């Protein structure tokens, strides 16, 4: 792709530099540092090597498959491409990010409701689900884990997009490709259902997969990446409005971050129009 000029080398380089900066910032905030210069240099180079390896695979993946997506489903890259070109105030970028925020929040709500329903049906309290205790170590560690959400969410979104386009190229029918992708996503959700009843797991898998696929097929890569990032950010710590809780700081940062992102996306998606202008008739 590079030799033929089909690859988006500029976009891949911007993604790579951004992700390396994110990884380094995450390391600077969350690592255990040393006062000895040689030890600190070793720690930094180790972290930098890991980030370059991780980002390098993403860079190669993007160069290899982005032209393939652009050929079969160019509409999925419109908002994403405009964001890469630093068009941060583009209404289409705002729309895609806002849709992604809504889907990500829906994921969190459905994920929180699933064990509660399963617990009620089984007659036992739901088992607490906490995947990360770094939020108990302070604000800088919480910010460090929030930063790590970005590379992970972007990589998941890219893999999902390229998987869909490959299925579309093989099946030649959009409905077949969407059906296979829905089955794969549902299988992942069901496999993580734990001890919950199968029909409950399948029901909640459908509640997750259907809006996710609709947003992805309708709005593209940027909406999918945003939904993944919002979902993961809101699960860094158990959400709470009680500021006396030990995880209140991490929870508040995640809520403010997602709320601020959604508010900004809504603002730019209006394209300069008033919030109620379309609903209020203009004076004759």
C-alpha cells in the first residue's frame, strides 16, 4: 500500500504519534518512579519500548487495511478522516462522537443491570464486579488508567471495522456480514456471562449488540471507537455520587470526562444553530 500510494501514511503517523504520547503520559502518571537517574531511564525506556511495540502493530494494521475499508465502505471513515485532519469542530465529527457517547453509556447501564436481574431471578445478591483497583491509589493513577482506555478502544474499533469489511468482501451481502458480526459479538458477550441464566445473558447480549451494530453501521469507525472508550472509562471505578467513598475521585473524573465530551460533541454537532431553533418557528 505504501509503494502504490494507497495507504493513508499521514493518518497512520498521526495515530501512532498520538498513541505513543498517550502511553508515555500514562506511564509518567501511573508508574513507580525512581530517584536514581539510571534506574528511571531504564524504566522509561522499557515503557517506551512497550508503547512503540503496541503502537507499531496498530500503525502496520492501519496501513494494511485502511485502503481496504476505504474501497468497500468509505462512508464509515468520513467522520474519522475529518478528525485525523484536525477538523475538531466539524458537525459530522460531533454527531459521531455524540452517538458513540450514548452507546457507551447504554453499555454501562445494561452491564450494571444484567447482574442485578440475574441476582433477583436467582434469589441472591449480585456479585460485585471490579476489574481494576488502581483508582484506590489516587488521582494520578486514575488518570493513568483513563489514558490507557484510548489505545485499547481504538484498537478494538479498528479490528471490528476491518472484520466487518472483510466479511462484506467475502459474503458480498451487507445483511450476511452484519449477521455474522452480530453472532460473533453475541458469542463474546455470552461467554462472559458467568453463572447467569443463559436466556438472561442472551437477552442482555441482544440489548448490547443491536444498538452497537446500528451505531457502527450507520455512523462508522469514530462512533464505534468513542463508544468503546466511554464504556471502558466509566468502568475504571464503580460510579458514585457519594464523595465520601474512596473511589469518588476516580468516579467523578470519569463522569466529568464523559459528560464534557458529550456536551462538546452536542455543541459542535449543531453546526452553529441554536439548541431550540428547529423547534421554535421564526417570527414572520
